[in-house]
C-alpha cells in the first residue's frame, strides 16, 4: 500500500508562486511510478495538470506550460510542482497521483487559492 501526502498549498496573490510537494510512503519502489498532479476547481471536473514518467519525461496541460514545473526526487520519494505566475483560474484543490501497471494511488489534496 502506498500513501501520498500533499503539502504546500495556500493563499497567494495573482502573479505569485507556490511549490507543492507530494511525499510517498509505504511499500513503494517510487522510481517505478509515473507521477502526476491533478486539480479540481469548485463545480468542475478533476483535470490533469502535469505528469512525469519514471524516466523523468514531463508533460503539461497547455494552460500551465511555461508557468509550472514538475520534478521528482526518487531518493526522497517526493514529487514537486513549482508554480509561478499564478492566476485566479489556478484556484483548485491539487491532488497527487502515483501510477504503475495495476496500481494507482491518490493523495487527499491541498488547496491552492489565488486571490487578491
């Protein structure tokens, strides 16, 4: 079993920055997992924000390209989402996901609010 715990959310003004972290624990070979960040705004469906493969290749939704950077530290079993130039439309609960063949795990989420 794998547990994922997100942290780093908060309230920030438009144009500000935040770094989200997702720490994995449990019976895990972290480096074998593809990792991703998703977000869900009030009244909307959960959407993919960014993913990183076990080999380190990243992919971003168009709305965050150039502003968000996803990285992983396999030695710390942690994945990060660095967010810059935040906009009010980035406001959502952000969830971490770890997946490999036959298994998918989710964290409980961390709230990001972008507001002046």
